[in-house]
C-alpha cells in the first residue's frame, strides 16, 4: 500500500468520524427534548479547540510520536461517543442532559485535536519521503471531505428509504434509522476504532528531541500573540473571530430546521424535509469543488476580496435558509448549500494563507494556531451560545409549528444581518493592497 494511499485513507476516516453526527446531532437532541441545549453541544467543540490541540501538540512534539497519539486520541474519543450512544439507548426519552453532555464533551475533547494531528502526520510523512506537500496534500485532504459526505449519507440512508425511494425493507429501515437517533454516535465510534487500528499501519514520525531550553511562552506558542501589536494583523484576527461566529450555526441548526417542515402537511412527504442530511451533504460537495477555485481567485482578486466573497456568501447562506422551503423553494436550500463552499473555503483557506505569508517562519505554526483559536475556538463558541439564545427565543419558546417556522425565518435573517454587518466593517477597516505576483507560486 503506497504512502499517499494510506494518507488518503487516514484523511477519509478522519472526517468520516465527524460527519457521522456533526450535522444530524441536533435532530437527535431535539427528539429527546434537548432542543434548547443544541447550542451548548456545538459550543463545546469550540471550547475544547481553545486548549486541547495545543496540549496534544506539545505531547506529540516531546513524548509520543504523532501517529501513535493520533490513534490513542481516536480510541478515547470513540470510547466516549459510543458510551454516549449506549446511554442514549438505555435512557430513551428520559436521557439526562448532564450525563449525555459529559460523555459527548469528553469525546470531542479528544477528537478535536486529531484534526491538527492528522495534518501533522500527513505533512511529516510527505516531507520525510521527499514529496512536495503543496502539490501532494490537497488531493489527500479532499478525500477527507468525501469521507464526511459518505458518513452523512450513510446516517441519512433511512430517510432515503422513507422518502422518494419507497422500499419496504422494514427490518433494514429500523436498523438504519440513524439521522434522528443515538445510532449516529455508534457509527462515529466504530469509524474511530477503525482509525485507531489503522494508525498502527502509518509510517513512524519521530518526536523532536532537543536540549535547547524553551520558555513556557515558547512551548505554548504564546509569542504569536505579539502579532496583535500590528494593526493589520490585529484587525485580521479580530474579524477571524467575528466571522468564526458563523461557522457552526448551520451545523447545529440546519438539520432540525429542515426536518421541522415534516410537521407541516404541505411539506410532510417532500424529499427535502425527509432527507435533511442528504440535502446538507451538498455543502460538503461544494466545499470540495471550491478548494480547486481558490488559487485562481487569490491570484486574480487578492486575499481581501476573496475573504469578502466568503463573508457575502455567509449572508446568502443564512438568507436563503430564511426564504426557502423543502417544496417549491427547495432550490433556495440547494443554492444555500452551494454557496457554503465559498463561505467556508474562501475564508479558512485564504485566511490560513494570509497568516502564512504575513508571519515570520519561527512563529508561523503558532500563528496558525492563533488563527484556528480565534475562528474555531472563541468565534465558534460565542456563535453557538448566541445562536442558541436566538433560536430558543424565536423557535423553541413557541408551541405552534407555524409560529416555530416563522421563528426559524426570523433567526436566519438575524444571522444573515450579523454576517452582513461583519462584511461591511471588514471592507472598511481591513486595509490590504493586492499584488497579483505575490500569489503566482500558488498556481505552480
């Protein structure tokens, strides 16, 4: 088995573990009476992203080879997510929030660092075997998104059986009813165990043994925070956090929103209402394709305009949710999924390239850590807590389904309005002059 193929399998499994529940967990939580707590579950991913990747990075650098630590983290994450699923099975509709939330939190505490660890494994293996990482890594990473999509569709499969594809596989339907149940945690856990076992087949990555004395600031990468002294970088990081607020909102609430249309007779039998996960998977398809457009857009328009495109895309993403429906307006949902690729990729990838270009090489990795901390850590956490307040107020405080639907529309318009304000402020405050020749190397 070739090195690149093994890394491709690693990437596929890495994101399949996440895709098994990330977009459908909200449905399960709503089904057991925890709709008002959805934001807390997704916010926990942001909270652990603030400190756990740094801790695991230090361990990988000093004591445990990164490919081994990757496997151990997946094993622990799988153990806790399977435990969450088993608890959901035994408790049924009487599931206790504190117990389920604790098991879930322990799982994501060990899963979230594996995103960085898997990238580190790939970069190390490719570099050690004289591959050009700029050319070799993107196709490998793209298969991660494919894995995410496959896991989503597998979890959604029972919805397909009950929707347009009306088969009478009663036993199979009962077994594959994952989109609204605790079974999705089992799927994630099983994939995590497979990845734990697969990690033993990965090439060895040496730890960095050195006698050089480092300060606590060096070890934790705190020197990168000195970048906040530069006005341009400070504004960039602040807006990274502000836009990071939008990152997890649709992951947490898109599925419950679309599925809620099933309670309205007009949409009860529509394909979209019964296959929310499959519909949302178009977002990941778009993400995969938009990665290929980034080099052209960066060279042609520059980082600021590309990031503005991403910000406007978030406005449309939320706005289309507010105005669409799974019936005659399903095209608006589909279009919302398409623009997600621009919203997510053009911001995250372009932002990462900007950080790489604007920072000194001795703090470059730490600066990337600050970027991720501001977006997926502070931004996503604040965003989900705020989104939970908005949705609870306008949606889950209502008992009438039609009033809930109006509440959903109001919530999506609020999110769109927020994204628009951030976009306008970024356009006015972030100063950056584009030089087309700076991005020439990206296309080479």
